[in-house]
C-alpha cells in the first residue's frame, strides 16, 4: 500500500509542478537575456518542452480518469501552465495574425490601426 501512495504522489507532483516549473524557466531573467549563449537557450528550450509534454500527458491521463474533483483541478492547472510555458517559449510575441506574422496583442504599434 505504501508503494501505491508513493506512485500517486509522484503522479500528482508531476501533474501539478511540471507546468509551473516550465513557465518559471521561460520567465527566469538569467536564462532569457540577449547575451545568453545558444547552448543555454537550447538547453532551456529542451527542458521547457520536456516538462510541458510530460506534464500535459500525465495531466491529461489524470483528467480523463475518474480521480475526483481535486485531482481534476490539479490536472487542469498543470495543463494550462504548460500551455502558457510553451506559448512563451515558442511564440513570445503572440500567435500572429492570419499566419502572416505580427502580434495578436491589441496594444502597441500593431494594435493602432
């Protein structure tokens, strides 16, 4: 029984903390400077992608299983933070307008028509 508790704890920790850790890596000023080497940027991108993918898979499996309300909220929280981490890492200026580039933000020079 103790090993089952450890397994459930590992699943919940992965589900809840992988997204916020990936989001923190995209926010961390030391890793996001212009002077950051290409190797450090590549390593950050690999870690963000790995954490987001693993966290999303575990969160999705936790969400579709009938685990209960609290576990479903943890899974949703982990998936949403992983989504925002991937968005910040790969699309820092937004998703673009009609595949033509640009920004999806309404303020700034692009939003003033």
